[in-house]
């Protein structure tokens, strides 16, 4: 199983942005972003599906991959490249159901906040996990304590599936996370709140490639 390249997962949250989400995603695509996760938990499934189709059309010319958070029906109908399950939905049965519905080529990710959660997701058939929060973040201030570089390394130790670092990630923290063994990073607020999402995406990608 191979993660999208570059393995920088840009998570959407339109309520953070000061412009339409389509504009933010379009800018991030121009900056080199090639992996997006449509989150938007407050939308109804039909609203999420409509937005997914719009974002998929933006991603298609770039060969970028769009995942959907939590909503299996929307992921299947929009022919998304994968689904990401928050921990509350990451039971083994849910992972197996997603695999059966989306097919063998889709990727299934799981949010994990402990080594036990990550190991359970691996054994249930997940393709990757996000481990968080790595650093303190304005997006979810109630999550913690922050893992830091050493905590991420310890939490991902022994896993056979890729681990993505999530929480407070920016270009300046990517070198440390690569040193800690991160197979990729996930970013939400850093792109969604950015005055220039294209520039942020470009710096994330270039930093990741520079320290490869």
C-alpha cells in the first residue's frame, strides 16, 4: 500500500477559512497539494456529497486524491479514493464494511490517539493512521497532551502501516517528524486559515521533498 505523493494530507474545515472552501482547495492544488480529506462534520450527507463532487472536479486535472471523513455513503457515491474514520467510528466491523464497499484500491485511514488504538486499526485492516496531537494546535485546543517528536516515535513504534503526524504541523516541524519516522503529515488549520494557502501548500511540499 502506497500513500498519495506527496504524503501531505490537507484536511478541510470551511468554517476556519475566510474564503470559500473551493478557493482554498484550488489554491492548495496550485501549491502542489495532492491529497485532500473532506471533513465538514456539520453538513448533511447530501450536502457533503455535493461538496465532494465539486472538490473531486477540482482535484481531477491535478491527479489529486480526495478522501471523505466518516461518511461511507458519500465516499462510495463520489467515487472517492478513500475514507478516513475518526476513532469513534473505527471499529473493526466498520473498517471491513468500508473495504467491502469501496474496493481493494481505496485507502482506509483511522484517527488514533494511542499506540493501542493504532495497533487495533492496523489489525482491523486500516491502511494508515493519523497520530495526534503531535504539537499544540489552535484547531483542537482540548486535545492533548501533545506527543512531541519523541511521543510520536514511541506511539508509532512497531506499526506496520504508515503513521501520519497530525496537530500543529507546519513546514518548520516537518524535518523533526520525518526524523521521528512519520510516513506523512496531516494539516488542517495551517492551510484553512492561511492568508495564502497556495504558498503554505508549496512550502509544505517543498520542505517534505527537501528532507526526503
